[in-house]
């Protein structure tokens, strides 16, 4: 059996753990990296070399079929049984049994003793209580006190938060983990990209129950005529060069609504799969989506391949369609695990279909909520949310204040009532993988200049000039230039200043002088900026400016006198000193 290097390393890590420790290990491999091959290798060694008996557990029949098929392909000489109501099989005597947990959770005695139990999608094991996995494994422990359990998953944390591996849990340690970014870089998974849209989802009004947004509230917020229409128009436009688009929605009605709009705007069929879809219809739809040949109907008419497939909480785990080259998240989720599972539907390679990458369109603010999917880290329940209190910036005095203020406590500016939508009709441009680079253009509504002093800076530390570009009611992009520095930083400032200063305007040597001249209207006003964002990095960078005409310089002798008269004090407050960041935060 030829294994990829990381698969072989995962198998060896399991064996080392079983030899050296007396608890149960877990393997973490991203979706599409071949967990079933790892399972087949462990099964083969267990039966052939150690004469053991192995049970493979999963929760959906698609996984049962994948795992049994892979084991049979690699181990054709080993008898394999299947125990699953959905697959209409009740095998119990074979050395290897592949079983659906729903079918066997109370039938441990019927199956007999096993030396090894392998759990696929192990994040579904309940942390406590009497879940099906816990019920079965408790009974199996009675039959064979020495039984060992191995878990495999792409997401080593649960819906409600918390790691699945803990000393008191069924699975105790992660013995091997391969990273998503690492697998993409090595060519084992398809690259992920996100695209378009500036408006980010705002779901602050939704409540959370059991670790996830309440379904009814989420569906009511998402299934909005304006949101659905605008989003579906954009989906059709952005996927013109895509072949297989998988869409996740919030409810059955929302799913049907989206499918209708996609069909109307694209002129192509958009199939729907929900929990109510019959097994036969679901199998046919999935086959058409995969590009497989579907038998003709009674009238000899064949059904074409599907480009668009819309679903509700169905095609997350166990759905294997490597040709999927676009995943659309028309639903929010508070579960990092579910986000990874949904995005994972597009990570498999499919060179035969011409797939080079997978586009992720996020309309639920999920990437912004959880971060790039290769950098998600989950805290244990009770560990606290961490981070700073929610804040906003006053557009008048630029003070950072708590988000709860309706009136700025420093300058008295009154914030208008919030008009933020619960949803976005544009896909988020947040990077799906850390390191992804995006460039976004923004129209500039206003610009503010102030002196920036590093917090806790030593006396004599050069100050900078900070420029805040207002791109929305309460949204700003910032940059810093360095008139008081030397070398490269000073040269960069000189270039920046000469590109926008009025003809004949003096070149300032201090940040205070630069701000004073800017506030006198001696710099060309910015009309548009281009912002470079790198997923996973703290700061954006402004890389391009479209400037209005340069202002006309006043009569000689007027400018310096007026500057001194308007700013007679050396108090930095007169020039709007900024102290928003720590010393190491300014991105020079």
C-alpha cells in the first residue's frame, strides 16, 4: 500500500501512541487528504500482523461506503462486513465491520468483541452524557476492557466549542495533525480563494443556543428578498468561469428561494437537497453535480450535469465531489468546525475537470468571524472571549470610544441610529487562507490628519503623521508617514508629500508642521484609495491613491504666519495627536 508521506507519518504516530501510552489517540487531517486510506492501512496491519478485530464507525452512509470501499481496495483478501440500516446490511461475524453508529449504538453484544474501534468524523462524539458513541463504547469496554479507540477528524473541536481530546474524554490526545495550508502548499489540496464584496455581515442581533445561531432567527434574517436577489445576482456573475457551485443556506424555504433566483438569473437549473429529499432523488442530484452519467428516463431523455446545487445542513460531512470549484456560504455559523467542514467541500483536487482552485463566497461574515480557516484556534468553554472591548471611532475627533456610546464623551458628536443590515448582499473579501492577498478600491468620503505618538515612547522618539481615510459612516483606513525619520522612511515621506502638496508648499521637517500644512488645505484631497489586505495579518496597507487637483498656494508669507497664529501652542492636542496603538503596532 503506497501512502503519501503525511499519511504514513499519521499511521506511525498512531502506532507509537498505542505502544507508549494507555489512552486513545486522534488524527487530524484536512478534508480531502485521504483519511480513508489511513484507516485502510491501520485495518490491514491490525488484521494481518496482529490478528486483531476492527470496527469502523461513522454517522452517514456515504462515509460507510467510502471507508468500506477503500478497505476492500487495499485489502481484498480481508473479509469485510457492513452493519447499517441505510445500506440494508446486518453483518456481524467478519474480522472487519463497517457500521453506522445509529444502527449499532445499542447492539455491542450482537457484534461481539473488537480490539480496535476507529471513529471517523470523531468530533461528533458527545463530550458527556449518553450519546450514541458513548453508549456503544461503554458497552464495548465491558465486552473487552482492553479495547482501544482511534479517532479521525478534520476539526478537532465541537460545535459548542472545546477540544475533543481531553484527559476525561473518550479521545485523549492528538497524536498527529496536518495543516490545511501545508497540504495546499504541497499540492495535495486545491487552493482556496475568496473574492469580491466590501460589505461585511453584521449578525449582532442573532442569539446563540447550544453554540450556534438560533435557526429560526438566522433563517428570518437571511431569507430576505433584497438580500437573496442581490447575493444571487453576484453569485451568478462571479461564477461564470466556475463549473460546480455548492451553496449552503439556512432553511428549506431559504434554499428554495435561492434556487429560484439562481435559475432566474443564470438560466440554468439549480438543484435543491434538504433533509426531506428522498434517497433516490438525492443520489441522482449528487451524481449529476459530480458530472456522472445518469440513466435516461422512460422517454429516453437524459439529464444534464448540474452547475448549481443548493442544500440545507446536508452536504457537509461525507459529501465527496472533487469537482466542486466554488463554495457559497449563504448562511452564518458560530461554529468554527462547521465552517471548516463547509469550506472543505471544495478542497479536493480535480485536475480532470480543469479545476485549479476553489472560490469561497462568504455572505454570512464567517471568515471575518472566525479568521482564515487554517488559523482557527478554539478556546475551551469558560476561558473567556479575550480581546479588547468593542470600540468605534468618532468621525469628528477620531477618539476611540466604547461601542455603546450614542454620544462621543470627548467632543459631543452624536452618532445617528445604526442602519446596519443583518446580512450582506455581497460576498466578503476576507482571505479564506492566511497569506491570501486582496486589493480593494474604496471611495474616500473625507480625510483627517493628526500627529501620532507611540505610546510609552522614549523622549525624543520621532513622531509620525497619521492619515485617516473615511470610507464609510464609521469605517476608516489609515496610513502613517514619517517626516521626522531619516533614511528610507524620510525618503518615502518626501515622495508621498511631493505627489500631493501644492506647488511652492514648503517641505515639513516635523509631524506637527506636516499636519498643520495639511489642515491648511495644502494637500490634494484623495478621491479613491486601494487597500492591500493579507489574511491573518494585523494591518492593511494603502498601496494606491487617486488624488484630486492640487490646491493653489497662497501668497508668499501668508502661510507660515497663519499656521503660527492658528496653532500657537505646542500642545499636541491642538493638532489631534493620536495614541491609538502600542509602540510596536505601527506598520513601517
